[in-house]
């Protein structure tokens, strides 16, 4: 299948890494479904993609809401009849706070958005990819998914969870032609990073566009990365 007929869904496509991924996939000729909560930003990214001559489908929704995810999957199928790539990128991160002082509502939001959202989206697209006998799911984890960081217990727990989910599901669906990968990022120059680590200089961080290039390459049918892998991408000096 030519790239211009392949369809990708990107969660958290309004800002930062997700927006960079959306533009990068569109540049490659993918049909690009954008999922996030901010309708104004969604419309802007969709406009940018259409200005490039590519197809964009903005869908408002919250990854923590199963109903929103189910509706979005239905919309993508109705428009394009296939989902070749899912990028589970949406996520939240709060400033450094020791667990003893961590607000319970922020714990629940972090786990719900960063881990349960990946579960909902993955579960919803697997039957479609099974039917297609092909598909790639790329879950955005973090260096914080491989080692704990003081003040980031909830975030680390969610990102460790993403790696466990990735490895388990990858084993379950390998024989169906579906690949599932985790991408563990070092610091990336986005709003989230600067909220958690105010004072980090952009020069020491990955650019969202560098991350997007890696995501697009992992999504390629030519990519030979072993399914279930956690790929690390850090800034190199
Ligand atoms: N920046 C880093 O240093 C870094 C490092 C490692 C991993 N990561 C991971 O990379 C991913 C993207 O982060 P970023 O740095 O690009 O963050 P960002 O600039 O804050 O963007 C986060 C995106 O997620 C969306 N989002 C958040 N909660 C959502 C929800 N409940 N439902 C739907 N969409 C939601 C936001 O859109 P709306 O607000 O419009 O919904 C936004 O588009 C996250 O999973 C993050 O954990 C980031």
C-alpha cells in the first residue's frame, strides 16, 4: 500500500511532540487523525496539514474517556476505513513533588491519561489491525519509564506501566502482523518539560521534530525493530 493511503492516529496532537508527529506523518503522505481536547489547537494543526495538501481529521476527545476513544475510532474507520499506525502520545506531567505531598487527584489524572489512555486506545484499534493483518502501535514512554526520579513517582509509575503494557501486548499480537513498540525519550523541548523542569536550557533537549522523525521511521513497514522493544532516544552532545 502506498503511503498516501495509510492512516495514522496521533493522540495529544495539539502541541509538542504530538503536533510535530502529525506534521511529519502528513509530510510523508499519511492521512492523519488528530485526537486531543483543545478544539482551537486541533483546528489549527488540521489547517496546517491541509495547507500542505494532506488529509487531516481533527477529533476532540479525552484519552481518559472510553466513550471518546470509541467514537474517535469509529470516526477514523468511517472516513478512511483503516488505521495503520497508532501513536499513543497524549500525556500529562506535573512539577516535582515528593509522594508524601502529592495530590491524589494528580495521581489519578497522571495514571488515567498516561496509562489507561494507552490501554483504551490500544484495545480499541487492535480488532481493526487484526482484520487488516497489519498495524504499528508506538507508545511514547520516557527515560522516566526505565528509572525512578524523586518527585515524579506518579509520572514514572505511568511510564513504567506503558513499557509493561507494550511488551505484553506485543507478545499477544505478534502473530497477527501487528507491531507494538515503546519509545523512551530523554528531555524534549516542550511545554510539559519546562513545566516539570523550569530552568532547563533548550540546547540540552531533543527537538520535537527529532522525535517525530524517529516515530515516522519506526512506523514504516520497512522498519525491522523487534516488536515489544523499548527504544531509547536521548540528546547526544
Ligand atoms: N517533553 C519531554 O521531555 C518528554 C520526555 C519523555 C516523554 N514525554 C512524553 O511525550 C508525550 C508528549 O509530551 P509533550 O512534551 O509533547 O507534552 P505537551 O506539550 O504538554 O503536550 C501534551 C499533549 O497531550 C494532550 N493531552 C494531555 N492530556 C490529554 C487527555 N486527557 N486527552 C487527550 N489529550 C491529552 C495535550 O492536548 P490537549 O491539552 O489539547 O488535550 C497535548 O496535545 C507525553 O506522553 C509525555 O509524557 C515527554
